[in-house]
C-alpha cells in the first residue's frame, strides 16, 4: 500500500477523466524507485534523491512537498539531537532518511549510523538513540504527547533554509516526459484537490486516523501543486544530499583500500 499523501495525486486516475491512461500499481516510494531502476515500471512517484541518483527526469507541476511542518516525518530521540549516534529508520522513503542526515549534520553536528527497522517506535528506540518514522505510521503518533523530544523534519528544513521541501515527484526516463502526460498528472492532482472530502471519507478509516487529521494533512501540511520556489528548495536539498552521497562513497573507498592493505 502506498502512503496516504499519494492519494490526491492519483485520485483523477482512479475516479476522474484520467482513468485508463495509466496502469497503476501502489507501493511506498522506495519500492517505486526500485521498480523504475529494474524496468518493472516506466513512471513512478519516487523520492527526489532517487530521481537524481537514477538520472531520471521529473514531470513538473505536481509532487509531494511541504512549506512548513509536514506532520508525517518525525525524528524522535532519547538523547539530545546533537548526541545521536544511531538512528533507526523506516526504509519507506529514501528522501526522508537523507533529509534526517542533512538536518542532523547541518543543524546539530551529528552523523549517526542508520539502522533500517520496521516503524515500531518502542522497538526502534530499544536499539538506537533515535527513530525516524514517516508516512502513515507517523500519522498514528501524536508528537505533542510523545515522551521524547521530537523534530518535524519539514519544519526543520523550512526553518533552516527558508525554502520548501520536496519529498517525491512523478519521474521517468527523459523520452517519456511529454506535455500530454505532464498535463494528465496535473489534472489528476487538481481533481483530487477538488474532491478532498471524498478522499477523507474513503481513506481515513483505512489509514487509522480521524477525518479531521486526514483533512488537515492533505489541505495544510502537504503541498501537491509545485511552483518554482518548491523546485529551488528541491535543488538545494539535492545538493546537500549529493554531497553526503559523495562523502559516503569516499569513506567506502577508504575502507576498501585499508582492507586491501591489511591483506597484502
């Protein structure tokens, strides 16, 4: 099942004039990225960091972004944020995992090891200093009543940069980016935003959240129609992310070289 925040994007493909244009499959963003890489899918809603890693092109105009608190990406810590050494993270969205690394590095001077775990808070915190819970599991938590310091990473990013944060976009190979398809994605999204009450009624119980939270989430916390300012924020995030990727590769190469020297 895909996250709730994708539903408005595809509502027109399910119930509007965009039906029958696409053969839809529903997965979390990281799986969508893997299916694009393998060729199982032609187009997907993918984490923006994977779009860049795979050299994909985006369909402009729609996506999943925030311009303030996002509510569904929570970093919960047992220790002061600057002391986080291990972070248990749900693997569902690679953009969110990378965002946690960027924020912890730039705002708190922390560079934790990432442990991939199922999104069960108690279990995650039993193994790590902090937990990153994203998507629908995060909506089931109330950050105001958690007994641990909690960061909303959308709010952290906006406070740090003054720019929006884009988490995922429709993307595919360059030859697939055509004006008619781009317009179909925009029209499907617009149809969804015009039928929010139908989405809330259909989805809130399935997701285990109240209608009020479902409505507030898609109307206040998530931005689905993207503009130039959103893309400025996306490019800054990608620059930070690619710097961390390069540092990871350099560290891995250094370890390999040391291992080779040790066996000579």
